[in-house]
C-alpha cells in the first residue's frame, strides 16, 4: 500500500510538472492544491466531496482559463478520429468554450473560485458558466484520455474494479457504449468513481458532467467520451454507434488507471 501511495505521489508530481510545462500558467494549476470550499457536500453525511475535490482540483479559474496543448498531433488518432475533426474540435469548439468561460467569469464573485468549487454549487451559477465551464473542463479531460497507442486494455486495480462493478471488461464496454449511443442529442458518456469508491457508468446532456451538483449520477470522472456530433460527424455522419465502438481503439488506459487510483486515494 505504501508502495502504491509512493508511486501515485510520484506520478502526481510528474503530472503536475507536465501541466506546469504545457502552460495553464494563468490557472495556478495543480500547485499544492489545498483550497477552501464553502460549497455543500453531496456525499452522505460524514464524508466530504469538498475535501475530495480539494485533492483533485486542477484549476483556479476565473477569467484566465487556458487550453492545454493537445498531447498529440491532430492526425495521431487516425483512422478512428480524422485530423480535420480533431483540429476543428480542439481549435474551434474547445477554444470557444474556453473563451466563453473566461468572458462569463470576469466578475469579482469568481476571483477566488475554482472550477470544481463552482461545479459543487452549479445551481447557483448562470447557465453560461455551466455550459462553458463544462465545455472547457470536459474537453480538457477528454484529450488526456485518448492515445494513438492502440491495443491497450485496463489492468491492475482498475481492471479489478471494472470486473467487480460490471462483471467483465466487455460488459463494461457494452454499458458505457450504450450510455453514449442512447443519450438523446448532444452529451457525454462517463465512467466515474462514486462516493462509495465504486465505478459507475452514466451519460449527461449538453456539457454537464458528474462533478456538477445538478447531475443525477455523481462521481469523479475517470473516462469520458464526447458524443456531440462535432466530435465525429465529418467522418461518421449519422453513424454515432460506429464512432462509439471505434473509441475503444484509442482509449489511453494508462491515464484512466492513473485517474482511478487518484480518485480512490482522494476519497479516503
Ligand atoms: Fe466536443
């Protein structure tokens, strides 16, 4: 256990350094994140999402959020996702959410807020902050979960947890895939760690995510899939199911594992 914690700390440190290097400089990212949260907890009494989030929080926002550079080239995910889609998705769609979030959070009431803090009290904020805050964060997360390295599969503690929650990796993929395929309209499919430390699958509409207090199935996201048409329409047109099935070829399972281990530690 001690070895695991040490390994995770090392990994977290390397990630902190990575994010520092790749910019987000205006966001005071990942620097010994001990933020005070005034938001109400949505965990059962005796536990605290606020405390949990304070261990995870990556962004002290407000008016100066920046996209981190893509960790791969636009064409790196071909043939699953074509280069043009990646370019438009990142440089237009994600860029627009980022700009619109900054425009919506310039007021003094946001000066000391983090994005996760806002998510914890989402119902208190304007819809523009919800839509663009979700759009900014969801894409930031999504890019890290994709990889050109095909052929990976879940391993270790993550594999064990998937088997415990869903019976098998195939059953998990079927459930997650169906969440994406059946979501009406635009949205996201999610694999999250819930307040009991169990993996759960869900989907959300628009730019909502499981961190938000307005979302039915809440938890710490460890894997997500963008099922807005802008994510696949150039290549797949109306064939969303084909896009969802192809997604498994580009999942960065190492990052999913890292996020799973981080979430479990944060809940303790
Ligand atoms: Fe998107």
